[in-house]
């Protein structure tokens, strides 16, 4: 209904909503630009928390803006609502104070991600690169994508040199992309050993990948599962390690991107997808309610799926783990 009405010459759209997190569709409309680069909407934001309290991280207790309450609202009622919602701080500041807030804390520092995004690309010297680690997330169908992240590690830097993200429901849907990626990677790094580590959580998917790449030259496939399947399994514990390792790389300012990034589609678009997933990746904290808090511990996990796909950022972290395990396990010594 809305779009056809907007085509009329004298129609205006007025939108009023509670602000959510920065990745909410409505929130993105606030930053939307038209074809001239001008703001698409005239935006009025009403925030009932002062700048000092926002910067201090205490908007839920701010009372410095109450003089600006509209006449139909009551300071006395606001105090009652704050007391009633004292254990729901995120919801309180969104619903009553107009403060943009995420339901879940972000897993990685946004400033460090921005720093990595702004760094000049690295032009690799192929003869100096001895190993390229390739991690692969098979698609289980549905909304998730088949994802590939290829990286090399040189002089303390973790360099992303290849990316793929394609919608695939069956192994045959991604076979061509996978083989083309290896062909392009081999052309870019002719002397490097390709260390291949698929995620082995989905049945026989990692075995299908190992079968597809049998003819790829100068490679080694990692086997880190108790069942003997190719690749590694991600668990809660490995996600903790992956999150810690990648956070450390960001803090060290050691994440870079190669020039060019190998990709069978549009590398710039896939890189943008990766950075979006980095920003969206969150720490999900499951706290027990008051009735069960004495019987059930608080649980923490990591995901970005509530904002879309997270396959690329998971495989980026998975790559760091595969790199460390490859050089820690003596069974791979002949390829070192």
C-alpha cells in the first residue's frame, strides 16, 4: 500500500516508531540517502537522555531531560515506570527514552572493525607465501550460504586473500564455485600449499567437499574430528576460542585484505558482506529467570543470525583456529 501511494505527486509519508538497534530496517531508513546524496527523510529524534549520561553509559538513570517532557506525560509516571522496569534496562531506554540500543552486545569492537576496513590493501609477494588456509562452511540449505574464507599469515598479519558467499541448497550447487575458487587461488599463489579445512558439523557435507577437490594439486586436507571426517567441528568451546583469537587480532590491528581478493563473483560486494557480518556478530546471553536462577546457570554463545547470515565471519574466525591447529599438530609436519 505504501509504495504506490508514494508515487503520487502530493503525498508525504510520516513514520513514527520506537528506535531499535542500528541494524533494524527502520533504523537504517534514518540514514538513507537519495540519488543526490541528501537525507531521504527529514528526521526528528526525541531522546530523553543527555549527552553526558549517554557517554557515561547510564541513560537509564538520566533525569536531566525531564523538563522537555511533552505536557501529556508525567515525570511522576516516568519514575514509576523506571522502578517497574528496573530489571529491563535495554527495553526501558528504547521504549521510554528513545535511545538506540541492541538487545545483544556486539562480539567485536566496532572501532577496531572500522580501522581494519580503512587499512590499505596488502599486495602479496606470491613467492613468500608458503601456506594459504582455506576454511569452508557447507550450506545446509535455507537462508544460510555456502561460504569460503582463504587467508595467509605473514609477518604477524592475518591477510584475507579469498572470499566466496553463494546461496546453495545441495553440494552440486556449490561444486563449480569451489573448484573455480581453487583454480584462481592456485593462479595467485602458485608455490603455496593450500591447507583446506571444512566445517564438519553437517553430516557428510565435509566428505563431499573432500571428494570434489581430489584433483586440486599441492594441497592438504585437515582431519580434526573424532569420527575421521574431514575438517573440524564447531562447538560452544571452539566458538569461545575463535571469538577470543579474532578479537585479539583486531586489537593487534593485524587484520588486512589482499589486493586483489580472489572471488568468483564480485569481491567488493562480498567484502562488504563480511564487514557487515563482523559488526552484527553478537554475544547471546541466556539468563535464567527469577524462578529458575538457582537451578540453571547463565549461558553465553555467539551468533549473528538474528541480523542475517553470519557464515563469512564464522569462517574467518574458523580460519584462525585452523591455522593454529595445523601448525600445532605434528601429523601435518611434512607440509610445514
